[in-house]
C-alpha cells in the first residue's frame, strides 16, 4: 500500500498529525501509524471542553497489537471529536485518516507551538518513517 503524507499537515515523531485552519487544529494519527497498529479496536479521546497540553497525553489508541498514547501536538481546548470514529474505531483502517478519520478539533492557544524542532513537515516525516 502506498502511504500518503499530505503536505498541508505537520507531524509528530509519535505519528500524530495536525492540520491548521485559522486557530482550529484538526488532530489525528497518520496512515503509517494505522498500518503499524493493525486492527484498531478502541479509542479514548478527551471530552469537548477539555484542555490538552502540547506533548501531554490526550487519549489512547488500542489495537489488536498494542495500546498507544495519543500525544498532543499543540495546547488548546477540544471543541469537537469524531464521534463516528469513536463508535466504530475499526473504520480508522478503512477511512482516509486525513479526511474522514480525524480524531479531534482543538481551538489553539499558541500556533507558534507548531514551529519547534519536534514538528515535522510531510517530507521530513516521510524520510523518518521510510527509515524505520
């Protein structure tokens, strides 16, 4: 399967992605992470109104292989979560993780947090995962 790494996203080393639209960040996990995890059986996400902190845990993804923490790429307030994916987490393996498979939307406190060395462009992320 040819993995995609959309250029309009920023990525974390831990395989979360973020797409900015004004002050709203859409957060999810990359196609590479989904492929590595295998069949996803459970998702835990923060509630709408919860605060998340950059580099802190903001939920978990459980697959038949492992349970992995979700790491927040940015600080802010959760304003929406993908209830369809929460109810049917196996759809993450079937849907486009960058369109229908997003996990949560966050009103960002400081967009400059996406400028650090710990944030990868699509090209940098591609090089990292292809080297694994």
